[in-house]
C-alpha cells in the first residue's frame, strides 16, 4: 500500500498544470477576487513584485495567502462598500511564509504529504527543463536532489525559509503551483493501491477532528470571524439543543464565500446574525450573496430586478427574504432551513462514511472540508466534528512507514 507514496514524485502531479499567475501585494482586492474565483480552496498566494520582468517565481518573494473570507471580513470591518475593494492586497494579507514551499519535481510524494500534514498549502514546482513528467520508481535518489531539498519534514522545517531549487533555474524555467486539491485528486485516482483504507469508515481511521469551531445561530455573524481557525477555514453555525447536542444549520467559511459578491457578503456579515447569514445564502441558491440594501428595504418593498449591464448583484439581502423578522419566525428556523438546500447548505457526511466517499464529496464540490454528523442520532444534522485535508492525508498515510527524512 505504501508503494504509491514512494514510487511517485511531485513532478507527476504537474503534468497539465498552468504556469503560475502571480497576485502581488500591490494589486487591489478586485484583482484578488478575480484570482480567487479561478483558484482552488478559495484562496491564492500573494507575492512581492518581481525585481525584473523576466524573474522566475520564487518562494523568497512569497508573503502569504489571501482568501475569500479575508476579503469579506476586511470589507465588513472597513464599512465603505465598493471603495474597500480598491484597497491593496498588502493591507489584508497576513504574512505567513510557511504556507508555501518551493520544492523540486523529483521530491517523493510521501515527503510532500508530510509537509502538507504540517501546514503547507501550496507547492511551487518547476515544470520545465529536464522534467518530463515521468515517474522515477523509488525516486529517493532522483537526480540526487530530494536529499538536498528535503532535509527535514518536521513542522519547524515547514516554517523555515523556502527550499531553493537547482542553479539551473532562470528566466526560461516555468513553474506551477500545486494545491492540496491537486494532491487529493491524485490520491483518489490511486484508491486501489491504497486499499483497504479508502473503504474504511472515517471514525475507525480517526479521521474526524472533534475540535471544530462553531458559533450559535443567534450570535452576530461577525462573531464567527473571530473564531475561524486556519485549517479548515470554517466555523459551523449551530443550534444547541436542550440535551447539549449541536445541530448544524450552515457554515461561514472560505469555501462558501469562494465566488461571492464580497460587498454584499460584507454587509451581511456586519448586519445579520450567523443564522440569518447562512439561511439567506441558501435562498439565493447557486447565486452568491446578493447586493446589500442601502437603505434596508421594508417587508413590503419589491425585490430589485436585474438591469442590463449591472454587476451580478441581483437580489436585495434582507431579513424579509429569509424569514427572520421576529422571535416567532425564529422558532420555525429549523423547519424552514430544511427547504433551502442550495449550494450554501453545509457539506455533510456521517461517522459511518468511508474515507473514499468523503474524498469524493470534497472533490466533487471543490470543498475544503466536510462536516461530520452522528450516524446514531435520531436527529439529522447533529454535528460531531469535521474532516479536512489534513485529516484525509493523515488517514491515507497512517500505515505508511516514516520516510528517512522524517526520522
């Protein structure tokens, strides 16, 4: 089973990947929004500008990553609507060089997975030159490079300065970025080689993270922003029952805000409760959270129609449209939410789901996480944990012998 991790190298995953398109810290949030819409995981790397136009990408210029949630939270805090989207990325991105690692295409997959298990979210990989995308079996000595590049896969090594590529790197070299989604897609194509782990329940594999973040549905949506962890970047919106169990109604996450209208989402974050936020997003279905009302509309106000040439902010986001006008309507919350199952509904699985099923869910929805509900509970939606990339990588490699570099 471990052979798939030792026989394959990172270069196998770069075939067909596009060249890196850099987002700089001097670009605007509008530029970042467009880049995020075309990127996996709802986030993109941010770089310092090149010293010269023909300089290749370099891990030394990497600053950190900016996500959809970062933008929405910033606009909500700034409170100036569309003008906030003209702010530069450098005002929003949190520096964290440990999120990206520059590695050689001959690096073994097992070593790459070890880095991602310790917090790396992107790999910068050379995809031109001598590398032709052909696996070198037992690539421990592929060109003698991985020993030099992968001196340690400990958490401290992952947070250290980026690994430098061979001196051949220059203006003619092409680089691509590999995400955790790319790695997961590769692994799901190797399910047979990973047997029997993919058909094992996630509860048996220890793949459920019970330390998830949550916020009560009645709390302000902005309160969720204060609780969001780095990985997965998500907070469950729950209703706590008398017996202490928590029913999940939705979530506030980078994944859910991936292609949203950030100004509208920012208004909703600043003015609505967490429950209103997720139910309102559901009502719009596949359409992102719509334009913020200015001023707020009354219950008798008509819904604004789309006019030619306007941005895709089609509906007014209001309490009227989502049924949260008083406490009586709030008592019908859970019943109402059952009938609003659009793309904003939280992605869920059960404790009895197999690892392969959860992997397929994440890839088909391009999600960063799946909420786990109790299979034995009489109530639907009783959340007990979350599964993200880290949990999947840990489960998939749990029977793999430690690599020499990790010892």
